[in-house]
C-alpha cells in the first residue's frame, strides 16, 4: 500500500520545536492559523486566534525563557480529507536543572492541521497532563523546572515524581551497562508493575535484567543502548519484559547514562507499561485497515457507478479545475484518465458544445452559494469535437477546506436523445430523466437500509424492501427482522452483528440465509455518533450473494463426495456421522451398518476395472433406493460402505440389511455360475451402544464374523453375540482393514463411449456388462428404458435381448413378437442418414423414443433405443451422438460374443457327436465280434443281432437329427401338408409314448379336448416329430413317480381355421431361469453336464422350435428349477376333409415277389452284396451293375420286360444315377417309360428326392435302407 503523507506530523513537530526548544514567539506563530484554537493544560486555559496566543506566549516566555528537550513517541496521523489531517502523539518534555538532575513530564498532544496556500498549518491543538503539574496561566507545566526557585523544587520535586509514578504505569530501573544488564536499582513501582518483591525479582532474573527481556528483543535493546552510549547519551526503546506470572508485557524505556559509585557505567531509565497502548494501536490499525477497505470499496463504487460524477472549482467565468471525476464521466468526455488529469486547467469551451455554451455559462452564473442546485440537460464537447447529450443534476457544496465547489451527477443520454423528438414537453422530459436515473439505481446489486441503535429501529427504503420482499420498518431489532426473514440456523450470527454495533464497534458484518432460501451479506457502518460517542445512525449495505454462496457450497459438497458413487467419501461421511451421533436427541434410535463386497478383487481382476466400477455404482444406487434421503451413505474404501440409518434401531436394520444383501446378489443373475456378486453386512444399533466409536466397533466385529461364517448375508451384533454366547468385540479384536480407493479409477466417466469400450472390451461376461452399461446410460441421462431389439430376417421375429427399465413393470425382456415381410422391408427406410429414428418402429412402446438401426453384414439386424416417459420429448445433440456411437459399439461386441458362443457350441456339439456316434458304433463293432465267436449259439447270436439293430436305429436317429437341423439352417426344410384325423393322430402318438413313460414308472396323461372326427391340414410327420421330442424330453427328465401331461386345447375358430394349443407339462427337474433363453438355440442344452447325465445332442428342442415356427407358431416354455417344466405352442390349422381311409389306417398288401427280376445299380460292392442278399431272401432275382453306364448297357442288352424294376444309386463313377435314368427313359423301347426306377441313395434332403422324381424315377429311398420301407415301395410300384 502507498505510504500516506505525514503533513500533520511534520507541521506539529516544527511548531513544538519553535515553541519548546527555540522559544521563538514569531516562529511559533508562523505555524498557526489565524483563527487557531489552543486548549492548554491549565484549568480554564484556552486561546482563540493568534492575538490571544501571542499574549499568552509573551507572558510565559518572560517567566521561563530557557529551552527544553522534547522526545516524541506513539505518533499516529489520520487523513480526513485531501486538505485536512489529524495527528495524535505522546510528548516527553525534559529540563536539565543546574544541579545536574533532570525532570520529565509526559504530555498527550492532539493537533488538527489544514492545507493553506503556504502549506499545512495548525488549526487547533490540545495538550493534556496530570492536573497537579499544571499552574494557572501555563499552556504547559513549566515552572517545576525553574532552577531559581528552590522552594518550588522542594515542593514539586518529590510530588512530581510520585505523581508521575501514579500516573504512568511502570517505574524506575537502573542497570549496569554491561552484557546481560546486571541489576543496579529498581523502585517499588517497577516491582509492583512486574508483580515481584525485590528478592523475588533478583532471584528470578539471577541479578540480570536482560534475563527478563523477551529473547527476541534482547539483541535489539542492547544495540539501541549501545548506540546511544556512544552518541546522544539519551535513548528510548520498546521491548517486552516478563512478569512474575510468566506473561510478557510491552514497555517503553526512556533513559540516559551515569556512573555508579564504583565508576562503572550505568543506565538510569523510566520504564513505562505500554501494553494497553500496543493493544489500542493494534485495534487502531485494524480499524484503519477496515476504513481503508471501506474507502476502497466506496471508491470502487464511485468509479463503477453507471453515471458520471464530477467535482470542480471555477477559477473564473470561463476556466475550471477538476478535483474529482469518476471513470464514467471521463469516458463521456472522450478522454483516457491519464490524459484527462494531466490537462490541469480547462476552458469551458473545451467541454461544452458550442450550441449550448452561452446557455450553460448563464446557468452557472446563477449558482452562487452552497445549496444552490439545478437539473441540466445539454451537450458536452468530446475530445474529437463531437457533442454528446448528458442529463443530470448540479449542486454547489463546500469541501473539507470550506471552499465552494460544484458537484454534478449525470448520465450519457446521447443515443436516446438523438432518437427523441426535438420538441418534447418539459414535463415528459423530466419524467423520462427520472426513469433513467431509477433504472440506473435498480441495476446495481447493492441495496441500503438505516439502523438507529438508540431506538432499535430499522428503516428500509422502498427499493430494498421490494427487492428482498420485506417490510419497510422494523422495531425491536434485530429479533423482529430475524424471526421474520432469517433462517433459524443463521439467526445467531445475524443478531451478533447487531450486538457488535450496540457494543460500540463502528463496523460489523454477517452472512445469512433468508427464509426464502437466498443468501445475503450485510455490512453495517456507523455514519453518525451521539454525544457520548455511541453509534447514532448506522448505514447498512446488503448484497445478494446467493450465486456466490451456492457455488461455494457446491464446491464444498463436491469435495466431500466420492467421485465414482456420489456417496460421501470416508473423511466427510465419518465426520457427518459423528456429528449426527453427538447432536441427535437423547433417546433417538439409529443403526450403523458396515458393508464389504465379497471377493471383489477377483471381479476387478477378471472383469476389468470398468466392470467393477459399474458394479460399485449399481450397489450405490441400491443403497440410495433402500434407505431414506436423510440417512448417511458413505463409501469407506475400495469396496466397503457404511450406512447410518436415522430414527431406526435394530428392528429397522434387520429389515434393511438383508434386503440390501438380496438385491446385490441379484445384480448379476445372468452371469456364469462361477461369477457372482454379494455383500457381507455387519450391523449394530443404539440399543447396544449410543456413541459412534462403539457402534462402529460392534458393527466392525459383526462384519468380520459374517465374512468368516456366512458370507453374502447381513447379521446384527446383538443377535449374533447372543447366539454365540460371547460378545463379538471380544471374539474379533482386530480392526477390519479398509481397501484404499485408487486415484484415477474412481472418476465418474463423462465419456460414456469410452466407458462402453472399456467395460465391454474387458468384461468376461458380456450379458452382465451390457446390463450394467444400460443401467448407467439410463441413470446418467434420465431415461426410462434402454433396449436392444434383435430382428430375425429369416423368421420375421423381434426379440428384446437386452433391456433396462427404471420401472421394472416396463420390462419386455425376451418378449418375442412377429412382423411381416413388408414391415421388415420398410423399417430400414424409417431411419435418417445418421441411422437414427424418433418414432417407434414397433407398436409396443408408448414412450418418446430415439432409435438407432443395427446392421449386420449390410442387413438390418436390430434396434438400439432410448425411451423417456414424456410426450414430445426433445432429444439433444449429445444424446443423438451417443446413441449413434453406441449403436456401432454394442452390437459389434454382442455379435462377436454370439459368434464365439455358436462356435463354442458347435465345438461342444462335435465333441458330443463324436461321443454319441462312437457309442452305437462301439456297440455295433462289439456285438459283431461277439456274434462271430458264438455262431454255434443261435440264441446268443440273435441277442447280438437285436442289440446291433438297437444301436443301428439310435445311430440313424442321430444322423436324421443332424440332417434335419442342417436342412432347417439352410432353408431347405419344407412342409408336406395333408388332411389328418386328430383323433387318430393323438391315439397313434399315445401308443408310441405311453410304453416309454410307464416303463420308467411315470403317469402319462393325455387330455385331447378336440371334438371327434376333426380333420386338420398340416404336416403330420413334422408335428409328430415335435411332440415326440417334447414328450420324450419330459419322460427323460422326470423322475420315477412323476407326471407327464400332454394336452391339446382348441381355441376360438378363425377365418384361417382352428387354433389349437399343444402343451406338455412335467414334474421333472425343471430349468434354471438364466437357461430359458438358450435352450432353443442349436447345439445348446440347459446345462453343460446335461448330456453326461441324460444323453442327447442338444438339437431336439432347436429342431422342434424351428419346425413350430415353420408351422406358424412359437415354442415357449415355463419352468421352475426343481419343480418341472411346461412346453407349449399354438397353431392355426386349416380345417380339411378326409377321403376314405387315411394312408396310416390302411395295411399294406404284400405280394409274392418270387420270379421278379431286379437290376441293382450300386458302386459300393458291400452295399451291392447287402441289397442282393436281402432281396433274394424275399424271392427276387437280382442282377447288379457297378455304375450308370453298366446299368444302361445291361438294360439295353436284354429284351423289353426282362427287368421288373431298377434300384438306382445316385452318386456313382462313370455315369451317375440321374443321367442313367434320363437315358433309360429316352430309349426307344416299349418298357423304357414304364419300368419302375427307384432311387436308393445316401442323399437324404427333400430337394434330392424332388430331383430324383424330376429325372423320371418312381420313388426315392434314403440310406440306410429299411427292408420294410423298400418292400412297401416295390409292392406299390409292381
């Protein structure tokens, strides 16, 4: 801070030098104003004006012309105005008498100095000393020092010293001028001041006064004394000295040097206790700093106010000097501040536009005395010569020097004025000017009010009252205002501010919250004082600091929150919990819970930090959902939490704790069996102990017990201790170690795209990772539902594979619905070029949605959607960009995971196929070897042959399943629909399945509710295949004594035919809920060990599901693990009509085949041999050919009718069966078009059969050939 001028101090010092030292009357008078007021120290001594002072000085100097020595100390100067300053100081007057003795007198001087043309002079001066020193007629007590008056010396000497001691706290002290200042003399008043007796002082100081001086002051004191000894001989020094009680006091020592009786140099001094003065000095400094701060603030307001303010003094009619001007006024004139102030004397022509110049001068002529004022509106002349309209008020006032100056306040109205009509009425102009002034005031952030302490009354201007919506007058302050307007928690600070004002403090301030939730800062400053010096009128400045305080509170809140979970961090949470425990009402119950995630390090390591952090965020959400808003939720460590349940004891904790543990266990229900999330919870309530540390210790010991004995559950201290018969705090004495929260891993990720990449890329279980990601998306953006919809182009189905909803009733997870081919083709066109769509493409949603298309190898494959329960919700650019990015990221991970899963499933399937195929092959090889060795035992050979047949049938069934699945996956499976009798169908199905069920000890119940004689059109073979598979599974997975119920229930008829619901319900082992979504996938089973325990390939349900879809239905399942399952589907089948007996009801007629000649075309010699032997056993004459060309040659080389039929293989060398058949049919022979040709091939697909028939064959048999089927077809053809 810039050092202030010392004009008053310099003037007063010069005055007293001429008066006391030089004793020069004329020089003394030169430093005084003509109307000086001098209040002397004597009773009734008062002089006004130089004439009275001259008379008093002549009288005094005639009596006492000798010079005095003067010593100044504790000088303080205050600048009242630029031209006025006040000095206060302490003056010690010293007279050396003729006998060598000296006498000193302390005088307090206050002088007021003002600036004149010749510099500063004294306007008033007041000096005060103890009354007993004062003689009438003296402005200072001088006669005590007259060496010529022995009587006066005898009378005054001792009494003056005694009075000096009584008046000034402290005493006399003498020390040898040697290191440590050995004690020479100390008087009783000095000892009393320090609280010692002489003996105590000598002993405590060890005879060295330096030992009592503060260690930090000793070197300085010695240096001052040493310098004085070598120069002026007199010295004065301030330091701290220790009292008997050990406390240091501030003293000022004034002394000089002498010699002791032994010739040693001594220091004789007067030591004065100035502790009170030091404290007063500090207070004064503080007050000065506050005044400077206020002055700075008011100067800032002065400079920043929206109007121009100027103070100027006219030199004559055309010249002026500016004394003050704010920045706005200088700006209006078009100058920079430095340029403006350097100008000095101004001509009015430089400042007033020419058009208004004479008018303005005439107006100024009318302002002659203080108080004269006028409103004005004219054009000023700016630096560049342009004019600018201003509007304001001018008033003549007196400054601090009594000089008459002009003060003007004005606004720049140039823009407005130039647009106004030139002939506006004077009244309208005045009203407009007033409105502008009011507007300027209203746009400031500060408001004022006035307080009168003696009446305890507050007066609030209309503007302040309107702004803060309070009254205009309050009595019985401050309580009346506090009760009405101040929030209860801030009233104590508000009232204390007024108490400070009432106690005499000149300024006081406070910040408080109003009942309307706005923050205010009030600063009160006394501007008028009563006769007794008390505050008379107090100006209050009030400022709305709501924004500032809100930001500060938000910052403090942010520092106290855990960045990842949003819960309190350990430091803040522990402090809040301790404060609550200390301040809660006596008897109010509460409970403390400590929660520790189980085996969370493994989750962190295996699934990645992003996955682990997402889990912790979900756990934090659970804690918020399961507790009250006022409860205390704390993240204590890496995976540890603390809860304090307010107002709830043990009963509430034992409900909340287990519920939290259960919800945490449900977080990852879709996870693999070896991955799980759980939390262990230790609880204690105030029924046990009612202070924080005890509650924490009990909950901590309970947590350690849970971790060791029942991990993943919640336990209460009292219950567990009673169970064990021992207090848990005695059993578990060590603290539960909290994991550290690693910096850098707890930050909330604002970039959800990066978060998604990190989470999905590192998570081992994609299902859980996607669910956690969806939950984070929904909670971060306030969504009500996030969904991933899979669209199957081949089956025209849609299914929600992943979904999160704020309200669980909004979930449509795994719900499947159907679309038409036309809808599928239209959907991609509904998305904009960025791949987004604001309208739901499916009718199920009533929410506002934003959807992104998902593409797989260029084909529309699904939708990722955000949904909000708000009509007409506006999606911002951030949400659109996020969805666009995530629609590329999430599906890529999902599709890769599915591809990996299919690949793994195929690998597992091939492994199972290897086992399933090798098992019957092993039986075939083994039984063949056994039969070869027991050819002489017919029964044993027949038994081997039966087992070979069983293994053969199993192997054929296995291969048929594989071929069916292949046909379905390749789209080559076709339905062969024909009318069928439902009653006959059910009877036939029951006949096949009942023996299997009864053989296992099951109750097989058939409930056919169809009306008798109902004929429906469908593929009987495929429908039978589906039901055999489902019923077979029910029999397989149901234990002895269980039930299997097969039911057919007709629904309403429709134009398309009859709706039937087929259901198979069992009481078997059931299916886990997480496996229900995958059991219809190819190559998958409910559990990995299912094939080991029960057999099977995992294709049956996949084939059945696809076949039901092909027939127009959906195969569904309901199951409870351990209770059983129900598989069901509904089909709409056209109603048909039966023509006579169905093929199944007609028994085949077998003819005698003896003498019939067959040509068997087969390239495999073993198959030739088998076919020839089997056919010859039925009476056929058999000839063979090894390829199509040989068959063509054999057929052509014999006469027509030689062969009765041809059994033709398809794939053969030289010429295949298709070409051979075509050539036979085109030969010019009578029997070439009539001879039956039957395909007998390993090609088993429907298109293979169709291709055979198209080439001219009469039938198609797939290998391995069943003899009954072959004979039936030959019988039909021949």
